């Protein structure tokens, strides 16, 4: 090898590290493709009725689950229940339990008390994962919600964005969620309502983005530091649009290759085909939530993204007429142990867990690699409060579904876990293969009893 060729090769090796997620080392023809691990989060506000959520004993978890978990019975062997996870102490924001139950859920830390009227909190666990896992997919992460993120209230003078956002790209950037299923389809698969098909990227979009980014870089050098910060946030949003266009262009190239008889898929022949998405015409809350869950499943199944969040509802006036009553969720959580109200909160909890169960069971029914899609996922359901009646946060409810590619030891109820929600998030990121240079929020450790011993 001559000197020039050697130097060129060394230059290439220095430019990019060999990352596992790049898929450079292809398996042999006889070997199955090892599916990636996906990480998803689904949220419900206001806590649960504790004696209807936690199993009586670890031994009865699988055979006699509590009422709230009945919908998960067919897949309990693939679930892990973790009791003893404390939330972030909210002092000095003691008068803002609802502003903080969602915003601290994936950040595991409080907002900056000196900047209450601004978004200023830590990056959330899903976005930490997206920064690492997202390099291999067309969308780094997918954010979904059932309700518009427009609630306006200022408990303790905190920014209204804290009430309805759980994902934070940086300390000052809340990530908006999609609430329209058709918009989600377009985001996942271009400008078509048919799952898996991409529309054409507009060449004008690409030219405009190139002009915007090029001009902004020139402008940045002339701005003071505060304006540079604002411009950086704007450019992050522009780059998000750029990634969407790049995803459409990538799918166009794949479609052209497939049409020419060249296979570009890394899926196994035995894997289940992508599920079909049917957008409901009615207004039943369960149908709406289930189509959003289907979109989450499809995004994972097609490896369009490996990180998702779904805010099932937010702490501001949602009701459940499908359950036979119109009382708002929040008002019923302040039940003072009145049986009628306790029953309604229990029904709302069971309803929300049933939607999570719908998604998890569908993942379990889909073949992937040597197992199922669920085997290669880590799906967390939970709430940012333990008890909505007292606004308690000492024992937050969490359900973990999926084996995380063999990293999580499921089929168990851990009745006496010692840790906080930062510890839990740090553990889940580790199980998903996300390297961390520091713990998440208030975390001090990984919860090893959750993990498969190697």
C-alpha cells in the first residue's frame, strides 16, 4: 500500500468512529439480524389508587394481579413492576404539584428557581436517548399527546409549558408533541396517508433550508451571546425540519432500489409485516388513544425511530365520558376517601393502563428477529404523582414492559425498591445501551435488581 493511500485511509478512520448503531458489520447470510432496542414512555397524570395498583405480594403478581393491571394479564410475564421509586422533592415549589408532575417525570430535576417564568430545566431522558439512538433512524424521536399543549396556569410563577411537556431537548427547549394522527403519519412517512409510503420532498424546501442555515451561520458571528442562544434554538428547529426532508429523500431512494429488485431492508424474512393504521372517524377516547399507540408501534416496527413519548393526558380538566361519567379527572382525585370518587379514579387509571396494554400486547404479537417486537423494546408507563388526593410523590407508580433486547429481567414485582425516578431513568437508558457521562437528574445509581445478571 502506497503512502498516499495509507494516509487517506487513516483520515477516514479518524473522521468517524465505528459505531454499533451504524450497522457496518453485517451478519452472515445464515445469521439473523439482531434488532435494535427501542425506548418508549407513556404518561398519565394525578397518580393512582394505591391498593388497586400494587400487587398483594410478589408471589401473586402473575396469578392474581390487582384490578388496575387486569388488562396486562396476558403479558405480565413480559412486565416488571417497581415499587419504592420516589419523585423529585418539589421544594421550593410546594404550591406547584401539577406544574411539576409532568415536567420532572423524564428530567428528574426541578426547574431553575431563579428563572421561573422561563423554560429552564434539564434535558429529558428520552432526548438523551434520542441523541444517541437517533443517529441510526430518520427521526431521532417521536413525541405524541392526546391533548393540545396549551394549558395556561402559573402555579408558583412557573412557565405554563411545564404543565403539558415532558420532553426537553435542552435546558431551555421544550419539545412539542403531535396530537393529530394524520399529521403523525405524514411525519413518519412523508406526505402520504398510506403507511410505509413516502411522498416527494419539495426541492424548494431543501433550497430554502440551505439558504436559512447558511445565512444564520453568517449572522451568528455578529450577534451578542443572548441572541446567539436564541438563534441556536431556532436552528435546532430548522434542523428538525431538515431531518424530515432527508427522511423523505432516503425513502425515495429505498423505493427506487426496491423497484429495481435490490433489497435494502435489514428485516428478517420471518418478521411480521408493518401494521396497518386505521384512523378512527368517531370521538371515542379509547379509539383515539389506540391509533396513537398503533402509530408508535409502526414507528418502532419500521425503525423510523427508536425513542418515543406519549402523553396520554395532562393535569388540566380531562374527562372520560366513555366510562359513564363526565367528572373531570383532577376533581375526582381530591376524593377524601369518598367511595364514589375513589371508584371513578380507579376506573380512569384502569382505562389508561388498558391503552398501554393494547400497545404492549400488539408489540408482543409481532414477530421480530428471534422473538417479538416487545422483546426488543423498553416501554415505561407511569405517573408523576403517587396519590392525587395528597399530591404525594414518595412512591411513584411505574410499569416497565419489554425485555430491552435481553437486558431487563421481567415477570416480577419488586416490592421494596430503593431509589428515585432519576435512578430508574438512568437504569432504563443503560438497558437501552445509551452511554451516560452523568446520572439523569437526581440519580445516584443504577437499580441493578431490575437488570439481567450477566
